[in-house]
C-alpha cells in the first residue's frame, strides 16, 4: 500500500521538478546589462517604454498600432505592482516619468513566467491527447528547448504569443472531444488575444474552427452548429478587447498594420531573403535543438497518421504558420517561437509511443517503457540544456559592452565629439558630445571630418552578418570598409560566445555578442 501511494505521487513530483527547472532556466541571467544598458534587443526597449508611458500618463491609447498593445497592457500592470513595491522600499514616492531599468527586469520576469506557463499548458494538452506520461514528456521537452529558453529572457512578445496559441490548442482539443460551449468561447478568446499580442498570432483562430468541423458528423451537416459563432465572437472579443482603440482609430490601425506587412514583405539588411522555408529549417537543424526538432516533426507526422483527426488539429497551426512566415522576405528565428510547443507535443508523442512499442517488442513491462521514454527525453534534451545553461551563464557575466563603456570613460578625452551606432554601449554621455546614429555608414568620412567628430563607435552586430554576404550587400560593406580602413582602431571588444549557444540562431549573436570597435577619426 505504501509503495502504491509513493507511485501515485511520482507524476506530480516530476511535473513540479520540470516546472521549477524550466523557470530557473528562464530567470537565470534575466538581469543582463542592467542597470547600465538595456538596448540589447531591438524591440525590447520600445515595448518597455510603451508600457512605462501608460503608467506615467494614464493614457491607454498608445496612438500607434505597429505593435498590438495587449503585451504592453500586461507589462503596465506588472510595472504598477513593482511601483507599489518600490514605495514600500522607499525607492520613490511618485510614478517615475521614464522607463526605469527595473522595468526591464520586471518585463523579462513576466516573459519568463509566460514561458514557464506554456510548459504547464503543453503538459495539460499532452495528457488530454494521450496520457499523463506524454504530458510530462512534452513539458520536459519544451522546458529545455534552447530557442524557447533564449526568448523567454526578453521583455518582448513572442513567448507570450506562444502561450496564447498553446491555450487556444488546449481549448480547441476540448472542443473536439467534449464540445461544450465554454470551450468555443475560451478558444476564440485566446486566439484573439494571441493576435492582440502580435498580429501573426491571429492565425491560430483556425484551430477552434477546425476542431468544430472535426467534432461534427459531416454527413448530417452537423458542422453548421451555431456554436462556432461563439468561437468567432470570442476571437473578436479577445482581439479588440486586447486592442481596444483599433476600431475607434480604424485608419491608423489599418495604416500601421499595412506598414508592418510592408516591412516584412520588403527588406531589412542582414535579415532578409527568398525561399525562407530553407532558412528557418537551416536555423533549427544547425542549432542545439536539431535532434529535438527532428523528433518533433516525426512525432507530429506519426500522430497524424495514427489518428488523423487528432493529428490534423495539432499539426494545422504550425504548418500554416510556417508557410506564412516563410513567404515573408524579412526573417528572424524568434518568429518560430509559437510553433515550438507543437513540436514539443510531437516529440513527446514519438517518445511515448516508441517506448511502448520497444517495451512490447522486448516483452518487458511498464517500468522498461518508462525508462526508455525518460532515456529518449534525456538524449533529445542533452544539447539544448547544455546550450541553455551556457547561454544563461554567459549573459550573467559582466558584458563586453560595459567593459567597452568603461574604456571610453578612461581613455577618451571629455568634451570629445563621438558618433555612436544606435544599439551601442553604456558610458557617461554627459561628459561628451554624442551623436546617436542608426548605422555608422549613414555618413561618409568627409562628413565626419567636417562635423568635427573625434571618435566613431561601431557596435551594431548586423555588420558581421552583412560582411558574410558581400554579394548581397556590396554597397553597404564597401561603405563600412572605407570608414574603418581609413580610421585608426583604438580598441576592440570581441566576445567569444560558446559555439553551441549561437549556432543556428544568428540574432542571438547580434543581441548579445556583437563586436564593439572604437575608431579615431583622422584629421
């Protein structure tokens, strides 16, 4: 009896352990750069400042719709709680009228919680789809996925979109298997909130609609059941509830949405290309997640063959979503984050079914099956976990940009005129005359001389990507080389991240490990 009681506790203890480790991987290192510098990620500072603006103005209408506002609203609530905590610690008495560095930490912790919550959701989905063991395997696989761990460190919206998409799948599966009206409403609501977090997430509305069709007998036209309208209504409620000023500012909303679509459909030097399905596949299969991803793809295919209705529901969103992002010209591996939970479910299904099959072939019992499933998960997670731990450890150290900033303060004469790239390094700007420019090639050497600049600081990591593709960016590379060759290199700070950390994920290097080079402008 005592042994049976212990066995019943094992799944719960395993889940607690998986959730704890998952949260630890996402929180460890989340204070990178703070408080000195917060502009590692090109979107992070914009999103933090939007939420901080709501807090100090009280105006929830951000006036721009290039980013949907729901994520900013969530952050505003988190910042408000942190403000009240700060009052108790005598950090301030009134709401700061700027984005304090602590807001970045709060936003990153919110994202880490969203990522960890997604781990719990895939457990619930796996349990619903097949078994508690599949749920535990799916949670473990997602908890250790390197790409998901990386982006769970940023105060940006990709991981939050993944959470909303995963919730939509959970409620859509409940539509398929149970069919109560509340699941229609909840699935539609979460799909709408996914779109109100980032517009690409709205595509997940296909899941409740597909679940409705799969659950109804086609021969009797049962799929015309009016409950599908609850899903549509829930979607509209979620999308416009999370983006409440869109209808009242319809021209601005449509224009800003068009700007986003135009941007992704045209160009962004260093992050663009045609046939991007190959690029995204290469990013995944040259990373630490390669074996993990292969198992996920095989598992989704196998699930669809074994039970086509169940498999079709799970595989539909990642397939449609992948085809959509592959058609755009601009590409970032972070766009893959919403499909990672689905791949985790596919990998878990493969391990669960494969372990049972092999145990039966060996004519052994349940214990061997559990052992084989656990061994398979460990093998798939070995490299992703190693890469994630290396990433966390690396970004927890003193950053090379801080070192570069101290070098400037110690070696560049006060009152010097400095031109510095937009995503630059932290130092005391008040000691110098600093011009913040997007890229150093915005002007030529003659202009810098005429304007009296003494120092150029090159710190945008995109240059390493552009220089690796001279056939595509010949003009930009030539302008860069002309500036750097004709200047005197005073100092350079070139980090050496573990290859396993950045392999396959180029923007991770851009965010965290971009070289900093400091030049003297010739007289």
